[in-house]
C-alpha cells in the first residue's frame, strides 16, 4: 500500500497550473390525536431497546446506546456510532440488546449509512410493534419527544422543541431544543402523534441537540430491501465515503470563493455556505509582534470510530507583522507559528499510512505584489479505503523582512485528483498587497 506519488516536478507543476450544502397532516375525518409525554412513553416503551457493546474478553459493556423497532418488527434502527466498535473490531466486540428487562444477543448488522450515522440491526427474536415513520416534519416550535437510555439509568423521555433543519450545513440534521445525553444516541424522536421524525445523534450542550431526519432512515430501509449487501459493512462505507467526498469537494471547488484580507495578505473567506470562519488578533504592544488570524472549517465530520473521523476540511491563515523586531526574532516567530499547524481530523496509526511529504517554492499568479511561498504538501492513505487520503498543506511567505503570511489546510477523506484540483485553486486564490 503506497501513498500516491507527488514527485517534485509534479508538485511544482500542480502549482504552476494556476502558478498552483403547519405540520400538514394528511386530511382525515375526525380529530388528530396529540399525546402527552406520559402517554407516548407508555404506548411505545416496549418498542424501544437499549443496545450494549460488549467487550468479549471481559464480558463487560464498553459502550451503550439506544435503538427502536422499525419495518417488519425484527429490524432495529440506531446510530452507526453506537455499533461502530463491532464494525472496526468484530473479533473483539459483540452486541447485546435489552428490551423489557430481557437480554438478547442474536443480532446481525444489516446495513449502515456512515454519512448520516445510521445503522440497521437484524433481531430475529423481535416481538415489539414497529414505529410509524412520519411522512412530513413538524413546524418550527412544535413539541418533539426524544427517547433513550441516558447514562444507563433506564428508559427516559425528554421533551423538546423542533427548530427545523440546521442551516449552513452539508449534513442534514434537525435542530432540537432538548437535552440529549450519552446513551440516548440511536433512540427515536417522536412527534405528538407518536410518529418517528428523527433519530437522536448528538448534542452541543445547553439544550442544543441534533437528530437525523427520518427521511434518511426511510432511504436506508428502502435501499436495504433492494440491495444484496455483503456481510462486510466496510464495503458499503467505502461507497458512501466516495460519494460524499465527490459531492462535497465538487461543490467546494466549483464555488465562487469569497476573497478576504488579513494584513497585507489576500486570503479566502467562506468558500461555501456550510463553512464557518472565525478570527482573532493580537497587537504588538507586549511582544512587538502583531498577529491576525482567520480559521475556517466545514460544519461537521463523519464518525468512523472513536479514533478516526473524516469527511471534514479546514483552512487557516495567520498574518505576522513585526516592524520593530530583528530579522532573527521575526524569523523565529514565523518558524514557531509554522511548526504549530496540525491536521484537523482524528486518526490512529491503525487507520492510515504515514504521511509522505514533498516541498517546493511557488509564486501565486494573482495580481498584486510578487510574493514567494515555501510549501509542504503531505498525504496519507486510508488503509481500509485505499482510494481516499488525508491531505495536509502548509506554506509561508519568504521574501518579506518583517511580515509574513502562513496558510494551511487539511482535507480528510479525499481522492487524489480532487485534492490536486483543490490545491491548485487554493494556491491561485492567494495574493499580496
């Protein structure tokens, strides 16, 4: 397994090519039923399960989550991240399900949607009634009820408020005002009629939580019935990750990037609506060094395992100005800032190869003062998904005695051709006044 080669000539040529995301209930006669949280709990408690990931060696649980019965009554819907240890290390873990005080262990992974953090399990002993899946979503402000097993303390219902699909997001997530806690992941979020409108997935604290909209689950159920999946879910994950990065980076590269300014450097602002940017600065009073920084990142990532995330990109700019510093002190400040950059996604050595890096010099072709960059371009390959790579790029200006611009980006889970297209456009968008 080798990382795709970026020979020095190819690296320079890549730069030179640019010189380098009213509930309208169907009408029926009579009154639509709206249940309280207590009524929903008693009606549906038997159809919600606790999922435990059991470490085989110790026969103890290592992770917990929730799930619920869908489809034919023998299918369990949950989050992918709940059962991810079994996918990553099937020889080390097994899944156990608890329902109404009874334990079951004869479970099989039917399918996964790693991008939307969903999984389907086959439960041959299933006996509960399946949930009805909503065909329309609530209106903003209407109540939603999340069910699950928070902190392993027992089945719980958490009332909240539906706030629509999260804006400025490539990944479709419902914003829910409620406290979804660890252990509730994979549980259902119900409307007042007891229909599933989403699947609990994450929280940002302070009553800000997110659920996967039910249409993603409906799509997975429909696809699962149509396809003859292999027993290895990693093949499905590979297809999903390839499709994701082509859609996401294709949209990013094809966008009209917003130009911005830090100090004398012309940089890139928010490339697309699902990118968020933040900035900061420090004056030169204490250290003699003025710094202006701007960092941007995509709104979410794809969870593969506890030590492996992908589907994410970020880019950062730091402008340094030291009018009164000696050239030696200024150079040291630039070198320190340069060495502090790190890849933005989480991996372990089991997931990827070592980075292979190539360096070179280039001059952006955009109008403005001539500036020379020294750049490093590094790539590491995914072991389980060998057509995908993480790319780490960093560059610093060289030919200014008391000011410098440092640029960096991380692309996680990207094919090599898209990586080179992104790099070409990124480098060609930089400038200097």
